[in-house]
C-alpha cells in the first residue's frame, strides 16, 4: 500500500470517530507531557543546585543561634537563643585547629530611607570576611574594613535589588542612607547573586559592620550566626564535632543538656533539598507512566472496537485482493498514528511549559529536546505494540466470514 494513501485512509477513518480517538490521544498526551516535564524539571533542578554550590562558597559550616530542624524542604527554627556571642567566634578561631577562616553575622529587619524612598529590608551586620566566604563581588565602590568594624563605623554596602529599589535614578555611592533613623554612608553596591546562606538573600539586604549593627542599630550583644570555613570537604564532619564541643564548653552546657546552637552544613542541606525534589519528580514520572499505561489500554480498546465495526470493510477488501499483510499494516499504522499524535503534541506542549516553570521557580531555563523526541518515539513504539493484537485479529478474518458477519 502506498504510504500517502495509507496515511490519508487512516486519518479519515479515525476522524469518523473523533471523540473516541480524542480520548485515546488525550491519555497519551497527558502522560508524555508529564514525562517530559519531569525530565526537564530534574535537569533544571540539577543545574540550579550546581549553580548554587558554585556561588555558596567552599567548605563552609554555619553555626546558628538556637536550634533548627529540617521539615521536608524547609529548615525551621524551633527555639531561639541569645548565647552566641562575638567572643565565641574568637574562641573557635583559637581553639579549633581545623578553622581556616570565619565570619560573624547578625541581622535585623529595619527601615532604610534614601532621600524620599523608604523600604523595610534585612540589615545584616557582618565581619569583613563574610564577603570573601560568600563570594560576594562589588558592582561599585568598596567593602568596609576590619578597622571600620572595630570602630563601629557607620558605613553600608547595598545589595543589588536594594540599591535599585532605593536609588532608581541617582547613584547611592557616597550618599547617606538612614537605617532605623541612624545615618550611614554608602561605600559599595554588590553585584547580583541571589544565593546566600543562613536565610540571607544578599540582593535584598543591606550590609553594615557587625559591631555597628549590634551597638548602634539593634542594641544587643548576641550574634545570629558564625560562618566557619574548613580546610577541606572531607574534614567538615570532624570540624563540626569540634565546633560543637568548643561551644558547649564555652556556654557551660552540662552533659545531657541540649545545645543552644545548631551547626549546619549548607551544602548538605542543599543536596537534601535537591534529593527531595528528585523524589517529587520521580513521583511525577510514575504518574506519567500510569497515564501512558491508561492510554495504552485505551488504544487497544479503540482498535479492537474498530476491528469489530469495520468487519464488513475488512471482508470486502480481502475479497478484492487485499492481503493479510496489508490489513495488518493498516491497523498497526492507525494505532501508531493515534499514539504519535498524543506523544508529539504532549511533548510540544511540555517544552514551553517547562520554560515557564523554570522562570517561575527561578531555575536555569532548560529545553529537554532529547526527552521530547524520545517521548515521541516511545509513543510510536507504544502504538505499534498496542496495535499488534487488534491488527492480527483483523488480518486473520476470512473474507467470506467477515462479509457474512457484517451482514
């Protein structure tokens, strides 16, 4: 049979039963679209994880005041503490041999005013080492120095989004901003980064010397976190234990008493979040498989029904010389056409949908073209497999028997 004629005949026959054909195609459409989206989300999530790890900083541990626990994909604070002090950072630097470098962090949400613009943003007090450990780069100006930290100097470095929100027209560098009513000189503006640790978004924050924040803005003596850089990733577990022992001694915690701090490995937390995301994506892929199985059953049912309804047509074609092979190919082609329409349309829908999901989730945009092409190919194979039994049944009909049965 000529391929063009075969395609036209099959399409015409399928269009005669639009609703039935649409129902069979729909299940394949949903299954293949879900499968491509699951693959694309996995790829985008992996790229996002790699990008975050590159930006986060190497070999870091975060000591946070209070206790924190992992709940699904979120880390939540379950108790607060005011016992993590700047002296603890000095103690860790002296007593723990595996500490390469550390930075202190304290934050508070305050009102920041620049000229007529006002915003309520996190004001983060950090020691100068924080910028290096977090790989924060300058867009303009400079960072503050250790001397300015010790002197409690009122200088500020603005995150990229804060600078844009407060000073959309005028460059804020060397200008005065008021933080909780206290004037600060803007000495630098950071490049966009987005990824931070200890729930700090560097783009949305204003950075000041930690001593300035504690004594001139927040009016307190305790820290929110100490960021510790170790010698190598392999030594982080041991370093974590040594930090915990040193802080328990410093805080006078008796044996059996719970820690009033939490030592976190941000890379491990990110990896755990990624693993949980992979579990959800695997679930989505499983649901896609169920949709495909449902679609396969639908294809078989549609083709068996078509054989029964077209018994007379099959008998007449056999009577005028059509071979069993021609009948077999006809029904296999129709089954493959149904699944191909569902598979390729589902894949075509999934590609722009995946790009939109990446944009909404803040992931790198991924176009899973290989997965889409594979989905279309799998659909064709699925159609051929599902069409085998109905096609064999149609091909085995004897011409006289088929005509009498139809009559």
